[in-house]
C-alpha cells in the first residue's frame, strides 16, 4: 500500500485549514480498504476515512492514516416497470450521481441536489434537505466492519436512520462504507411543497415541474442561500436542530413567542438552531478569521483560518451563549478531529 508522510490536509477538506496527516493514502477498491486496516493495525495507528471533506473540522494534526475514499462506479443491478436499483461506489461525487439519476428520469433524490460530498458519506448523517432524507432511497449498504473484521451487507433497517444520524454515527469509525444501493422511481412523485421550491418554480414560470426543473430550482436556491465553499470555507450547517421535551418547548414558547420549532413525537420538539443563533445575535458576526454567514447564521465560515481550532473555539462561544439564553444544548453536526 502506498502512503505519503506528513501531508497537508488543506486541499482535502472544505474549511481548508492547515493541519497535517501523519500518513495519507487513497482507496480505489475493496482490497485497499482491508490493506489500510491491516497497515494501521500493524503500526498501531488510527484510521480516518475521508470523502470530500465537506463535513469535517480538523483542530489538530491527524496522528494516524487518512484514507481518501475514491471507489467509483454506478451499476444498475435490478429494474422493474416502476423501479430501478443502482449500486454506487462510495467515492462518487454526490451531486454528479443525483444529476445522473435526474437525467435518466429516475426520481427520489432530486431534492438533495447540490449537497456537497460523496455517495459513501451520504448515509452517515442521513443527509437531508427540502423535505427529503437520503434513507428514503437507500436499500442496502456494503461496508467493512472493523470490529467483526468482515464484509457486511446492511439492510436499511439495520442502518437505524434518524434525523442527521444512523448506525454509522452511533458506532463512529466502525464501518467503512464502499457501496450504497439506491432504489429510484420511474414514475417519480415530486416533492415541491417546500415554500422555497414553490416560490422558485413560480418565479421561473414553471407550472408543470419535472425532475429536472425541481433539481434546477434547488440548485438555484442553494446557490443563492449558501456560501460557495471555494470562496468561504464552511461545512454547511454547523449545528443540529436540538430536540427538547414538549414541556421545555412550551416553557420556551411562553418566554420567546416567536420561537421556531416543529414536533417530532408526541412529547418532543425540534427547535430551529438557526433561530436560536439569530436570537443570540450571531448572524453576520465575524471574530478574527471566523464568522456566522450573513445570510444563514447556522453556517460558520472561514475568512482564511490557518487552524481549525479557531472555528472550534468560535463554535464553543456560540454553544455557551445559546445555553445561557435558552438553557438548550446545541450539538455540532460537523465531525471534529
Ligand atoms: C455548503 C454545504 C452545504 C451542505 N448542505 C447540507 C444539507 O443540505 N444537508 C445535509 O445533510 N448535509 C449538508 N452538508 C454536509 C455534507 O455535505 C454532508 O455531510 C456530506 O454527506 C459529507 O460528505 P463528504 O464526502 O464530504 O464527507 P466527509 O466530510 O469527508 O466525511 C464526513 C464523515 O463521514 C466519514 N466518512 C466519509 N466517507 C466515509 C465512508 N465511505 N465510510 C465510512 N465513513 C466515511 C468521515 O470519516 C467523517 O467522519 C453541507 C455541507 C456544505 C459544505
């Protein structure tokens, strides 16, 4: 296995800070996965799989092996009159894959257009946007289980998908995902009930949307709303929407009548983290080389950081201010190393 030593991670993640990996390699096939695990075991070093680096923050040099996932390929493995099943390599670019499905007329993933990242990382936090989560189209996942030391096929149920979470978040670094199987619909049911999508379609004069027009509308909304990571390094939403009990929500609502929240079960609510940050005055605030994006407080942006620690310390300040004002604990969505 080829490894490089003391490699700067700057080109490999969206915050583009300057931490280094002690060792670095690229994974092109399943054998490379087992080789990397064996190598780390022999050297007694940790292993970190990296996709496109759009959801990580390095706060220090990585002491082990960083392995960039580049297993590619989109294979049709089943087809019926109504559905098509695809097996996709973990290293495929997410948006390219979504565009491929849209182009073929296969529906299900169009609302997830332009989310950065790789196919293999998509199940990890069960990526979601505009009323759709990726688990809705996932059938099965192929992964190497580093605990049982065998290849496993995980059914959708086994993956324990939830809001921005899954089995892979519960057992961090246990599974190395190499392929994801998706089921797409040949007669797609479009989901355009989100206000922003409806408004964009209306603005473009589209009365009868199809997969392509919905995907294009979402690309346009996201381009307008979110910072371009090539210009302002970021990892999308930095925090998750926190869950609170119904009684805590009702108490907060009495104190802060404009609070934005939605029920997730009979006795719990999710509060919009963006609203919490804006209410604490974080929107557009810049401190040193870090800030909260002017159009969306939840996105922490880099104005040229050298160390990811700057972002981490800034996020700590936000967590404390939200806890002080609302007694609500924010949790980071971004993976910290
Ligand atoms: C501008 C912007 C907008 C975003 N918008 C959204 C959004 O709307 N919705 C949403 O859900 N997310 C969003 N994100 C977050 C991000 O796009 C997703 O989390 C994405 O799935 C990360 O993919 P990646 O390949 O970059 O993963 P990375 O950042 O490289 O890795 C993320 C984590 O997954 C692990 N990992 C990666 N690949 C594998 C693998 N094959 N096997 C095992 N572990 C692996 C890594 O070790 C790491 O812990 C956004 C990010 C940005 C920068």
